[in-house]
C-alpha cells in the first residue's frame, strides 16, 4: 500500500444511489456515478443545490444507506463495518436530542454509548460544553435550547468520541455569526490535529473559509471538483494592495504600467478594498462587549480571535479552568459566562488517552462525587437502557 492510498479516508468510485418506489421502480436518482477521494487531515466540502445528493452521499458514508451501484470505502473498509463506527463523529442535518436530558447529561449519554468510563465522560462533557460555548447551560434541559444552542450541543455530541472523521451536515445553520466563526475555528483546529472533516453547507462563504477541497453536486452528479484555492484563483489578474494612493500617483502608475506594455490601463480597477462583513460584525460585537453594553441574547465567543492568535496561550486554559462550575453553581441556576473555543482545550480533547484519568486530590475526588450526584438522572437512565455498562 503506497503512502497516498494509506492516507485515503473515504473513496467513492461510480457511487450511485437510486431510491425505488413500493413496486421497485426507480423513483429518484439521488447520486449518479460519482468518484471522489478524501484524504486524512482534509476539510472536504460537499456543495450543491437542494436535492442534489449531498445528504444521501453522507448517509452512504455512514453506512445508513446502501449504494445501489459502485464502491465506497471508509478507512479502507465497507461503511457498514462496525470497527470504523467509533472513529466517526456525525452532526446530522437536523439535531435530534432527548429533550428532558440536560446539556451535560446529553453528552454523558453519548459518551456512554461509546463505552467511555464515567469519569472520562464527565470530564469530556464538561470540556466540550466549554468549547461550544454552552458552559452556562450545563444543567439546562436541551428541550429548552434555541436552534443555535441545539446546533452547538449537536457539534459537541459529534466530537464526544474523539473521532478521526467528522461529518458535519449544515453545522452553521441557525448559528449567529459568532457561533459560525467558532464552528469554523473548531473545524480548522480539528483539521490541524489530523482529523478529516466532511462539511456539507449552503453557506458558500463558510465553505470558502474552511475547505481545502470540494465537490459541487447537481442532480446527483459532480459538476465541479478540486482544490478550492486553485479553482477560485483568477490566473489572468494580479491584485496589489497598498496604502491609499493620491489621484496623481494613480495616474502616474497607469502611465508607468502602459510603458511596461500593460494593455488597457484605463480599465485597471483602483478602489478601496471592502471589509469582510463577518469581520465587521464581530468587531461591532466586540466593541459593544468592551463597553459592557447590556444584552439579553447569547453571549457567545467574542474571545476566539484572541485565543487563536496565540495557539500556545496557556493563560486561556487557566481561565477556562477557573470557570469550571463549582458545587454551588451546579446546584443553583448557572450564570451566563463567556464561552470560548480554545486550542489547548481542543488539543486535550483530541489527544487525551482513552484510559480514565484518576482523581489525584481530595478536592478533585469530592468534585467528582458531586458530579456523579448531579448526573444521577442520566446514569439511572443509562443503567436501565444499557445494562452492560
Ligand atoms: N428516503 C428517500 N426516499 C426517496 N427519495 C429520497 C430519499 N432521500 C432523498 N431522496 C431524494 O434524493 C434526492 C437527493 O436528496 P438529498 O437529501 O441527498 O439532497 P441534498 O443535496 O442533501 O439536499 P438539501 O440541500 O436540501 O439538504 C432528492 O431528489 C430527494 O428527494
Ligand atoms: Mg441535505
């Protein structure tokens, strides 16, 4: 096996899915003979209008649907192979949650499905809630969550098992711009940790921001594919960005370019670059926060750009540790806190050894006992449903 083939995480050849009606007659040719390869560490985008076959392809990768024709391998095996299931994390198009479980219990429940020890589940659930900006909603039933909050817990749930392949179907739908930026940051950080990400989205700007490669589907067929940077590059143009020039300097520049043999110098566009709306919005929110303006809405992740500017900033981790809920906070309604995406924390989540960390101090032991108590409802539920645990 060559290095190139070793790195292939998903490979489709002539992949076809035809949905049939009750009498076995073809009803919809959802995916029609597509070929693609997704390599380890890539962020791979599936684009296409409604009904073009994106979710069907994802469901085949997950082994939820059988291809009608063609071949599909995930980690070199059939998608139905149970050995690969624990290596995949999935955020479905619609987030399905048990509405009476709290945010913490939800993640604990999914951790239990992967056979994780209670102490590992508790630690991971807490860290994931911090990461997706839901630390303040630790004890709230997810049935009360807004759409964006449900998306965030869905993303945390997709990462519970420290997956090698993360499949995200419309991860930013329903999220505010701050949440969108956080999700994109998380995706990039996960990819930098060697995870492979499949991203299905209609938000082209998001795809452009995070994806390395993509395919564009239409009517179940691939209409365009390749490396994003290459596809979007306009080879026949050059852009120079410099401090503001006077009209006279621009006129002289045109003359100089004409002397250099550049054609149609009068049609050369000279203007002021336009700010990205996302950056502008995040700036406005950041300024409002700095002025301590009041809002009854979400308090999501204004600190992300600072964190990501310095990936080795351990002070951030200290800050997160200080924000772990105390025993009192677990009893009472938790206060809103500034959530955060934190690279150190994410590193910890994605590199953590599988063995359960043992409590080292009396304080930690008592914290764990309190958490056990707080989580009794979910544990009872799990004990009833999953007697092997
Ligand atoms: N279970 C099903 N039974 C019959 N037809 C289906 C089924 N699931 C999907 N289809 C059809 O397959 C085609 C592709 O659907 P799919 O859900 O893959 O599209 P999509 O690209 O994910 O669209 P969207 O952007 O709206 O999510 C559509 O014509 C759809 O009606
Ligand atoms: Mg879909």
